[in-house]
C-alpha cells in the first residue's frame, strides 16, 4: 500500500504547514547569512539562534532583524535623469 494512501486530509494539512515552515526557516537562515549589513558576530549569533531554537528563533529573527537596508525609493535614486527628474528610460 502506498504511503500517500495512508495520509488523511488533516495529515495533509499538517504536512503542508510543516513544509511551509521548513521553507520559511531555510529562507531565514540563508537571508541571515547573505546580509551585508550584519557583522560577522551578528551572523554567527543569529545563525545559532535560528538553528537551535527552531521556529522561535525564526519568529525572533523576523521580528528583530527587519531592518530596511535602503531608503524608500532608493533603487530609483541613482537612475534619475538629471534633466527631467524621471527615472531613466521612463517616457511619460
């Protein structure tokens, strides 16, 4: 008998929930390690917190490390046309 045949609807929802949480946990870990605004100590500390406290560390990471690395509108600030003031390539 197949393994999938033994999973009920409630089991499928739990599997989906834990799968999504696992992906979110992996995203937090990779995001922590790739951040350029963290020092090496901060990266090591947050990696330990995320790894050893599992989902509580995940929640803490997203609550306390939600820094904005750029100012609002910062990605267009460098590409503004000095004459028109619009982003380069923009034709109103």
